[in-house]
C-alpha cells in the first residue's frame, strides 16, 4: 500500500523538468510582443535532477504547480500585468507566501523575471515558479426568474405548481437542532451583516474583507450575491421578520473575496482564515461557466484547502461546499472547475421545484449531492442588501437561484449535522450525504447502480439532500476509518488519439491494493488543439463509469496536468483493472495522451477472501495462515474455528500430537484436540482409537477397573 501523503509520486522528477522548462524557456529573451512563445534560451533540466522541496508536496499540488507554471496558458495581457511571482525554494528569496513550505512571494514584473529567474535557475536557487495572475471570478446565480413569496425549498406543498415533498425535509429537524454554536463563513462579494435577518447571530470577530484588507465585509451597491446566499444558509428564524435559513440559529461570518479580482494568495488567505473557529466555508462562485474555461485553484489555494481538511476544527476538518456550476446551456461540466472537483470540497448541483435538473445545472462525475434552487419559472426567496442596493428595492429578493442558492442550503443543513454531532469529520459528512440523500427524478436515464450498490447520477450525484435523514444519521455516526490511498504512478503512454474516426483508444492500469473507495483523482497530460472534441471515461473493475469530459465547444489547447475528480465509485472495491478511454469526436484537430495517473482514496477493506472469519491481514501478519485457503493445515477444521473457537494450531493438523487430526478429534471422536489423553487413562487418544479400539472419552471402557 502506498500512502500518497508520505510518498513522492513517480511524476515528480520528470514533472519538475517539464514545468521549469515550460515556465522559464518562454521567458528568456521574451519581449512584450512574444510573451508565451517558446524559445530555446534554456536547456531542459536533467530528469535525474532532485527537487526535494516539491517532492514533499501532495500529488495534486505538484500537478497544480506543473499546470500554473506553464506560461502558455496565460494571455499576453495577463503576463504583462504581473507584478508578483511565487517561487519554490529552500533559500530565503522573498516573503513567505504561507500555506506551502518554501513558497515565497517575490516582486518583479515579467521583464525583470526573465533575467532574475534565469540566474536563480542556473544557480540552483529555485525549483519552480509561477506568475501571480489576477483573475476575475463569477458569482454562481441566475436571477431571471419571477418572484414568489414562499420558501418552497424548505417546505414544498406544491404551492408553486411543483411536486409536493420536493424539498429538503427539514422542518422536523428544527424541533431539536437549529445550528446553534456552528459558524458558517460566506465566501462571496460581501455580507450585509446589519440586516435584521442576519445580525442576530452574526460573529463580527471572525469576518474579513480580503478586497479592501479590513475587518468590514459590508458589500457595496450591486454586490448582493453573498447576502442572498447567507440568508439561504442561516437567516434568523422565528424572529417575526422576513425569511428563515436552513440553520436559523447558526452564526454567519462574511468573508469578502469576489467583489474584486482574486489571486492565488488572496484566495488562500480567505479559505485559510480562522479555520479553527469557522466550521463551514460556503462558496457560491468559481471560474466562468462559459464552457470554454478550464481553471482551478493555484498551489497556495490548494494548500489552504488541504489544511482546512486535515487541520481545521482541531483536526476534524472544515467543510467546504462549492457550487457545481451554471453552464449547462454552454455544455459546461463541473469537472472543468478545479475548485468544485476537489475531494476536499462538496460539489452541489441544483434541482427545481419538481425535483428535476435545473435548466442551468452542469453535470459532473464530481457532484456529490443536489439541492433545490430556481428553475421551471420559480425562484428562491432570501435576504437582500437593505434598501435599493441589491436585487430589489426592499430588504428581500424573490429572484435568487442557481447553484449559488443550492450550495448555502447544503451548508446550512451541514450546520445542523454538526450541532447534532460535533465530532463529525469532513469525510464523515461526505459519507452521510452519500448514504442518506434521496433519489429524485427516478426515471431519468442518468441514474446507475455502482459496484457498491449505490444509486448515483452524473446529473444529481447521490440525490437531493435530506436534512432529516442526514441529521438522524449524524447523531450516532461511527467515525470513518483512517483514510489511505494508492496510486498507479505516472503512466507514460504517448497514445495517439485518432481524429473523429469513431475509434476509442484505451489505457489500462491494474490496482492490487484493497481500498473501499471514496474519492478518485485522475490527472491527465493530454495535448490537444481543440480539447472540446474529447470524451474521457474512467471505468472501474466493477464496470461502473465516470464521464470525466464530454464533447463541447471549447477551442482551448490541452488538458495540461489537469486533475479530474470523481465520486461515482463510492464504496467500490479498488482491486482490478481500471480503464481510461478516450475518443476524439470532432473533425480537424488531434491530440495525444502523453501520461496519466490514477489516485484512489478511501479506507482499508476488511477482507476475508477464504470465508474463514479471519481477516486476510490477520491471517498473513498474525497467524501465518493462507488467506486464500479456508483450512491451511487440511485437518478438516477451518482456520477461523481453530483460532477463535478451539484454540488449536491452524498450521498443525494434530495440535496435541496424539495421532489424531484436530478435525477428527472435534468432529468424529469428540476428544479434546488440546489434550492428547482426554480421559486421563494414560493411553493417548490416538492409541485408544487407532491401536486398542477403546473409547478415548471413558477412563475404563470395559468397566473392569483396570484403567
């Protein structure tokens, strides 16, 4: 078993060679007019060169460094505006960036970087670097639906023409749990914390504005998205005004981020903010949903999110919910969003008041759960910026929606789960949602039964969240076993993909480690001149499939060290052959699968291959028996009975050396297999049976007093 948290991946050495060449070769001799063009001013690094710092990072962070260090993914305008770079070095070269050991911020523009990075590389001072690019993020919402006055997403009686019961089944839970003592951070464009439906339980000691670098996340006019999302999660209930949130007594905290452009450092500081006190980070934002954007968190943001999961809440882990995306009209897929497809995040999609896929809701193998939001002519009523600065001219809006509304609804329900059981870990929460979410839209063709017997869909994940069932399960939940992982290592294929011939090509790998699967990462390096032509499907040994990429109108070049995520195989046995299939479904462009890597996360499977009631691990490591042979010593007693019932030696046919096999003593003669003279008559049981024909259970078989 290889635990990737402690082992440097096979890709590390070669990857660092590639990424530094990709980063630094274009910069040498570059001018404002040729930024991003490849030059030959740098010799490639030797594949044998060590990169001890980067080797200590997790595989997904290493892949992110490889991706973000490739300057070809940036435009000339983006690069020319760069004023800061992140470098990775064991030497003191700049300001500590935080989140990753050895990651440092250095201030120089692209022109200065050409000479400085050249000197630092040739002298061995740096292992890698990437530009700190300013990026604009988009709120996940679709505000074009008519207003309605009731919160049908909480209690759906059919009042809007929908289907009665297509809600989150929450009201019964409020009799006991309302989210008291749980803190939800709304990462968004601000939060109107003075709002009468937000201020009661608001925690002003934890909030922050990362755009203006101050402690007041009050939004400016027309930045009402975060206030609406916050109300869905935890607007104060039973106060005689406005609306109620899913967790009506939970504390809200505003973390203002997307009202300005973001950078890797700004995002990482936001998601790393007060992780011991903030329980849930609710994120209703992400890269553009235009179907042409392949973007994800940088290495620092990834490190912050990893730390949330592994260190937050005193080691139990923070919950990070993420809007799956609203780009269905543009054939977007949630797996093209590197934030929503992380195993540390819970990707949330949206259904309408009839329990059907909302018209904007993206599919994706990474989606864990669905939640009610706008669609079919109906929207969500929630809090708005006070006065006229928001979606309406009042303090409330009835036009909120998108996965932006579905996501904080899930965040609020998880707050109820945490109040019911404060010891839940981030993985426990995912397990509970898989086990308790309900199947919606049951006749939809996307539903399939995976190899572990779970119903799962690329549209809906494991179904619509059920607050009542989730909280009930949380109360007495048995903690998940420790997480382990296994990897295929980097599989170098150089596999040519035919251009729209109908031919599907495959790359296979066999997994021998026995893991009960939770999450899977698939990292691909796939140069292609029109990546939207590609369909990628991962098939497990049980035959269940994860559609990772689908044909869509995306003219972007390459899946460059891109990490896909999937939860479709939850609970399956990892052992056997895994297959990655690739098909080009559009004319005029071609590509090659250079390499890929399969990383499986989950728990150690408790195996009893021969059915003898001894685990394979105990047979191998403790008893020395054969885990594939129910009766290792061939004495007619299975190994489990010998160890657990009779106390005999499962490696010896005759434990007491009396000439009778243990199985014969127990099953035929009834003698004690641990005592060679069961009746204490000075004749061994074997002699009595095999030589004298006397009864080994009777001291004086013929009653003549001779013993």
